[in-house]
C-alpha cells in the first residue's frame, strides 16, 4: 500500500468522482459552528475544519475560535468533502456542493470511539516465528525478521511482499540486537539451537547482517565466554551498546556481568556488574545520561563511571521475579519512563501502569484498563498514545475468550491523561514471543507468538497490521522531502509537504528492534516545535546527546494527533572540533569547555575552574568559525561562575573562555608566584585578542 493510498483511508470504500464546477462560478465562503453533540450549546474551540476534493488539488483548512465558529473563504464552486476533527472527538466528514455566496455547515461531534482496524497484510511462510524471534525496522522501512539467523525474512510493509536474505553460518536464537550507525544489524549472544528448550547452550557469538550486500559478518565474541542467552541491551548516547546479564552455558544460570561495545574497534569490554543476575531486562537510556533497567530490582547504570546503583523500586515490587519480566518500558517525551504490564504476584498486584520520574527516582501508580494483563505488546505511537495489544490475564474467570490466559484484547493508553480506551482486538491469540513494531506509514505490525506456552499451535504465520484511529481522521500531512536524512544533533531540518497542512509539531520516534518484552532500538519519543511557511516546515534537533542518542528515528509532521507519513532519518555524530579542543591543536587543560542547548535560543557554556587559584573570574569571547582570528568579548565577567548562557545570532560560532585579565588565547593561568604558566607543546598558538 502506498503512502498516498493510506492518506485516502478516510474516504468511503466506494468513492464517488466529483468534477469541479466551471471557472465562471463565483468563489464562496463556507462557515459554521462546531459543538459537542452531547451538550449542544457547548462550543469546541481549535477544531480543525478542512475542505478538499479527492485529488487534493484543492485543499483549505482553518480552526474554530473560542465560540466554536469557523470560516473558510474563496472556495471555488464545485463538489467537495468537508471534514471536522478535534482532539478526543470522533472525526466527521461529508460531501458538500459549494455554489456562490455563503454556505453554512455546522458540526456536532461525538466523543472519540473509533476502534482502529487490524488487517492481515502478509505472512512469514514458510517460517513460523516462535520462541526465539526478533524484528528489526531497517533504514529502508523494511522489517528484518528472523528466529535463528539461518532463515531470515525481509518484509515490505507497503507492498506486503517478502524476500529471503542470506542466512548466517551459525544458528542462534534468543539473542538481542539493534541497528548499528551504518545501518547494519548487530546480533549479540543467544543460544546455538541444539537444545532450544533447555537454555544450557548459551553462546558468546556476535554477528551482523549487512542489508546492502546481503552478507553476514562475524565480529569479536562477547567478553563473557560462557555466553548470554536472553541478554539485555541498551543503546548509549554515542550509538554504542551496553549488554548485560543473560543465561550462561552450561547450566542456564543467569549472570550479573555487563559489557560495552566499542563502535570504532568493534570489540567488547567488561564494565560494572548489575546488582542481581537477570535476563532480558527492560532497559533505556534516560535524559539524565544514566541507563535504567527495571528487572530486577530497578537500578541505574552510569556510562561515565561504569557503575550500577539502586534506584526507587516499583510501587508494586513483585514483577515476575525470579521468572520473566511482566512489563515493557518506554521513555516518554518528558523524560519519564512508563512501565506497562503487571502480574499479580504474591502481593496481588492490580495496577497495569507505573511511571518513573528520574528527577525524584520514584515510581507512581497510574490507572488500569478494563482488563489487566502482563507481557502485552507495547508500542509508542506518533500521537503520544501507547498501543497495548494482547498479553496474558490472570482474571478468574476471564471476561473474554483466552487461550491459556492469552487474550486478543487491545487498548490505547494516553499518558497525558492517564486514560485507557479499548480498540479493535488483534486477530490472533499471540503470547509474548510475538514481535511488534511501528512502521513509517503509522501502522503497527505484529507477527509470531501463536504457539501458546508450547502447548497450543502455532496456529498462524500471518503478519497483521493495526491502523490506529488517527489514520481515519481526515487529510494527513504528507512529507515529500527532508533537507537531510543524516542530520547531526542541533541541526536545523526543513520538511517539504505535498499540501500546506498546518503542522502543530514534529515528532521523532526511535526505530525499534523488538524481541519478547524488550526493545533494544531507540525506545523514546521527542516532540519538537515547528516554524512553517507554506509547504515548508522548519525544526531544530536537540543538542543534548542523552535526549537524542545517535541512531535511526522516524520523523513525523503532526497536525494535532494526526501524523504524516514517517521518514527515517539517521542522527549521526558531528564532524569538526570536539568540545574542549582549540582550533589549532592541543587539549584545553582541566575540565573541557562544553556547549549544550539551553532554553529557547540560548546555549549554555560550562567549563572547569582555572588551574591557578589566583584566577577568580572569566571573560567570554565569541567568534565566527573561519580563520579563528577575530573574537568579540561578550562577557567581561562571569562573577566567578564557571557556567554562562549565551544567545548567538544565526551563524556558526566558536567560544573562548579566558581567565580574567589575560589577553592571550589559551592562557594556562598564573602560578602561585603570579607568573603566567608557559604553554606546553600541545598548547594552542599564542594570539592576541581584543581584551575587555
């Protein structure tokens, strides 16, 4: 299905063809009011009203005012569709005939009830994905499925077609994996397949698949020679990986060890060990720079020190330990972490969602849907809601059909309102061995997991797609181009649109690599402000490496809760001078000068104290990148502070921080005798600057 076909999903199944009236018909004004159907006199402000023909050769939109009124002027005579959408209300669309003068068209909106739709769009035949499977969204938009790395499948969610890439030379399942910065797929650990139900044959193998050449490459083994089946994995800010825990050869005992993958050397090295031995830990990099794992117990890893420490425990601490995790986690746009899924345990847990606040390191209980489950399929959507499909219920008796406790029940959870709404059931009973992920056209695909608890099935190798309600809410934005598909942090991006839909925000959603209840991709959503002129939309990427880890993201242009087609962009490392380096070589002594994005257009400069105790203040200079010879003083004193906010004009700048009263770039400060220290062989060249 093409992107444009998906854009027309909101039209009836039988389309009528309307021909615009002749040009001699005068333009008209279409106006009216939008009100709450259940409360007829209650206006709905900021509702989106659109009028368009089926080809979108004519399209216009507006918003209702505080009184619920709207007006669209200069509409040529002809036959059109007019639609009205408002957050939390059902979309309404109908055919209108526009003549001359003024046409009145009012809307009465009902609360949103659209269930979305699940459709079978393909299959993984002849393979049936089961206990060892994994799914990776590639930069091409295709999905790489495999269960043993011997029989992979490449599936195109747009066309519904599949192909069969080459297999690796070694069978391995129950591994973890993710995309490397070059678009290849990394697989770490697992078991060799000789006795898959015993978990005693863990391996330390690491391999990668190269889609461009349809080839596999063996990389250096994990440091942990007993191997790791069910290893946890988290992406760090620089795009490298932390791998932890897992079961070992040859007794299946879990390990508490962890190791880091170096992108440059493609090798592994041990780092600090976890507090408990565990496996397949839900894990994610926080905006604070630490890695949170939630199973078990919740703990934080510092990439800077390589150490782990306890953090706040769940409000419901019994989370399946020492069996399998009962939940999945997602980093929300505000930096909090949502955990979805709960088993009763010894404490008789009943609340399906908890949220972690990194600023207080505490968990708070949230609400639950009509049916509490654990080990559901959990996917964050572009509109901020969370799809929670299937899972296992412990209700006795269950209120819906089950297979050994597995249900088809599906909800949408809204973290901004802590509210749940049941939507269309998934077609098949699928346990936690299903693999489920979001694709760029806004749908969610799931397959596998139909062999229930090794007792029933497998019953299907279908791939089914969920079309969320936002795909049935009128004309979607359509991205036709992005200024670069490999931006750096902090870069401005320009989005080109097919039609000048009025964009309310842009969203970056990390691409997923899913297996069981974990996502080793980039499990986060970022909401970015926009500036729009016609069909061009400008955004600025965040500077903070912990907020925007290197990796692949889907970029969506949003109109309220309605996403455009997504475009996959790869956030890459910046080229040029790293922080704490001077233009002509040599490291700056002491703590490096760092630059971070502050509020609004501000930048925050931070540095270490001078190496001379007599230097108690600092001067700040700004220059335009080029020959680095002309600097302008922008602060003659920081009051002794080692941090300052600056507001640069639009250009490429560099900054100098100089101990007070010294007019030589790169000064090392003074010694205890008051004499300026001599620069070492690595110092920058002395160069006079315009002093304060």
